[in-house]
C-alpha cells in the first residue's frame, strides 16, 4: 500500500472541487447534488453503470456541459461556466476523437498551435509527447492507419502535450480488447506517476477502477454514493448498490437490532457492527472469498454460520466456487484450489460460515 | 465468377439487350445533336456536309455572348452566396438545438419539392410586388435583370447545397468539435481547422451542383429575368421561336459539355469524400509491409 489513501485532501487546494453540483437535461436529473474533491496528483476514478452521470460529471469538468447548479473549481478558480478552451484541463475522449484529416504529429500539435505557442517550441514538445507515449516513427500516419492501442496513445499525447493541470479520461480503455486493456492499465498508471498530473477517469469497469485508481467515486442514478480508496470501497461499501457493483458479493437481508447485533431474515441474531438506527433494513455483505465452508456440525466456535444445500460447484482452475442454497438466500463461497480440505458433494448439507471481521453491514 | 445469382442463357441475353437499349435511348439524341451541330445546312435536321460555321456563329453572336456572360455571372454569384448560406443552414440544423428547428428543416426542402413553374410564378409576383414597394419607399426604378435572376437562383440553390452538406455533416462526429474546443480552439478555429476540412467535400459537391443547376435553369429564370439581362438557356429557348438553325445545336452541345464537366467534377469530389482514404489505405498497407523495426529485426541485428 504505497500512497493510497493518504492524500490530505482538505489541506491543499483541490485540483477539482465540486460543490453541490447538479445537472439537469430538461426534467432528467443527470447529476444530483454532487460534492467531490479531487486532490492534486491523484489518480481518481469515477465508477458506475452506464447512465449513472459519471460521464456528465467529467464533461462538466471539461467544460463540455455547464452545471445547472453548484460550484465547480479547478485549482481554486471558479470554472463552472468557462468554455472548454479556457480551462487548464484536457480530455482523452472515449473513441479518442482524433482528427482524421491530420497526421499524428498535427493531432498532437493542435492544442499548442491553438494556444499560439512558438513554432520551434511546438516541434520540441510534440516530439517529447510522442516519445512519452512511445509512438516514434508514426508521426506522419493518420488515425485510420493506427491500431486501437496506438490511437489511444495519440489521444494521450495530444492531451498531455498541453501540460494540463488535470487530465480527464472518458472510458479510456473501453475501445480496446481485453489483453491490450490490461496492458494499458499498467501503462496509464506508470504514465500518471511519470507526469505527476491529476488524472480523473471515468469507467464502468470496477476491476479497472480498483487496479488503477488512488481513490474511487462510485456513482449511481446521478448520485455520488461513496468516495474512498479501493480497499475502503471494497471492504466497507456504504450500501447494497456499492457492495454489489464492486466485486462479487453475497448479501443477506437483515435488520438492525442494536449497534453490534443484526437479525438475519431467517430470524437468527448475529453479531454485526453498524451505527444505523435500530430497525433499519440492512444487508450483511459477505464476500465469497471470505466465507468459509464446513460440515453443519463442524463450524468453529468463533464463527457464525447458516446451513444450506450445496447446489453446484464451479471449477475455475485456481479456485472453486460453491453455490449454496437456503430457502431465503443463495450464497457463493469461493475456495482456493488447494489439495485436501473439505470437499462436499452436490446435494449435501453444508454450513457457510464467517468471522465477525469478514462481514460488513450495509444499508439495504 | 459464375455464381448462382448471375443470370444465364436467354435471361442473360435479354437483360444485356435491355441495358443496351436503355443506353441507346439515353445517348442517341445526344449523338444526333452533336453530329448535326457540325452540319452545313440551315435546316436543323438535314445533313449538308461538315462545317464549324455554327460554332463560329456562336462566338460571334453578340446577344448569345451576352447571355453566356450573364449566365456565368449569375451562376458564380448565386453559387458563392448559396454555398455560404446553405452551409450555415446545414450547420445550424445538424449541430444546434433551437426552437422551430423541425419547421425550418421542413421548409428548407420546399424549393426542392415544389414545381419549377410554381416557384417561377412566386418569383415573378415577389419581384413585381417587392420592387413596387422599394420604388415607392426610396423613389427607385428597379428593373428585373441580373439581380433578380441571381436572387431567385440563390433561393433554390440554398436547399440543394444544405442537403448535400448536411449529409456530410451527419457522418462527422460532434466529438471532433468537442475535442478541438478542449484543445483550446475557439469556435471559429474549431470550424476553420476541424469542421470545415471534414465537410469540404460536401461543400465542394454542393457548390458544383448549385453551379450546374444555375446554368441549366430555364423556367424560374424566364420569370425572374427582365429586359436588362437574360441567361443562355432562356435565350436559346427564345431562339427556337424565331426559327431554328444549327446554331442552337452548337450552343446546346457547348452547354452540354459545360454541364457534364461540372457534374463529373461534383461526382469526383463526392467520390473522394465517400472513400475518404483510399490513397492513405495504400500508404497504410505499404507501412505495414515495411514496419519501422520489429523485435525480430532488432534481435537479428544484435546476432550479426
């Protein structure tokens, strides 16, 4: 755990600060009262399903949409209604939006040319940006002569050459195939460390967000539900949606009995910490890899459990996923594929168990 | 080549014959026209030996020459203006959302749909009323002529230009313009460096179409023309009534040639735009067959 989570957001001027930002398109609320601070130098991911408002949020930072309400500051300067050409930010668009009638070199030089940077300086900076993304030798190509990965690099170079204070990336890896995407994840992360610029990227891919981001903001239906490091979000989701959206999870319906006890839907009281009022409907979030599995009579004394029938076993090679059916819930248990150990057969009664620190209680 | 969808036997013969007949029907009149424009006989349809006399007549005929220059001036002026206005209209309809957009959109097609004669009568009425009004207000004595012809040609050309330009704009992603704005371009520079280069084939195609339509128009021009000026097609139309000589043939051949050249240019431009990057594709293939330096090449280099 290197620098994750120790950004002192409030002590320095935030790179991007949204205060009570709302965006409406007619009667549709695309972004609903969002507060967000992104620190200088941070690699921040806006994560959510399509239509959740993450792209609209990004476009408001870029200046391609203006907020209906609220304040948007970029390094302390109010920028809510500035046109995009007057903001110190640049964008890597989803399909890269390279100018098809220009060469790679002209694409990269475009921003500098528009800013009337001196010719000799443009040449140097363009070369620098092109070598930063390792595209030397392709300067005279046009975008249709490039592969998807190369286009992505041109888009990056075209934005970074302007030395923006914030780089915005709209699903930057969405158009690439899986292998290339995984490669580029690492490259983007390394690139961000190298240039030290604040990166804000939008993605619907939770794995991408977990792998790349210093912090993640999870959005749904226009609301920003939770902001935190990947570990915080994965281990302490604030509600059912976040728990479900980030990684695989089992959610057991329950209600709060006291601040350290919840009542599962089957009527059993189990320990579960929460600061929600008594009676609140909640879900106990149990990650498949944190659940244990034992014969019904062999559950260790320090663990809670529920008993169900083993419905199926999915063989993944490095792991096995057991699906256990109860009359009120269906649970998945993931076990590393180790020799020996408990290997129940389909149809047998099994106990799915957990320790207190393996679960989190989230709002339903 | 002998796939099952290819016609065979008698079907094939019949279809081939049919195609040739259609083309014969198209081109026989043109061929006859061209042949008889070289006929040394005052009668339009009688062959009297080869001569270039009618072409000489065309060059020396003062009124004809006047009409040619009116035509050229009207065509150029109306093309330039309608290209600017038509492109602006296309941009507005394709890129902006505004109140009454759909109505404006529908109205823009009107000049394409309504019959020429109707448009011509409209123009006639419009100019007589409008000129009366201006004469009364400003004490002028306006006459129909070059100005009124040009205006009427602009009126129908805008529609054609905007349809052609819109087709091009629709195929161009708006994100490109957003990208330009994001890269510090002003609205004008975005248009100048990104939008315009993308739609230039459409604009050029629209311009050539407008030029052709303006040069060819008879009906509307006839109603909008005055004693002061008349265009070539209208003048030729008048010649017919005064007795026909092969001068008309020669004039028609020249007009035909001009139109064909313009249409060919227009098609060439649209072809160029449609394919987008044939030459570049070739370049890409060449580039792929000779990549900058692959890993294996580098390794071989080390081994040597």
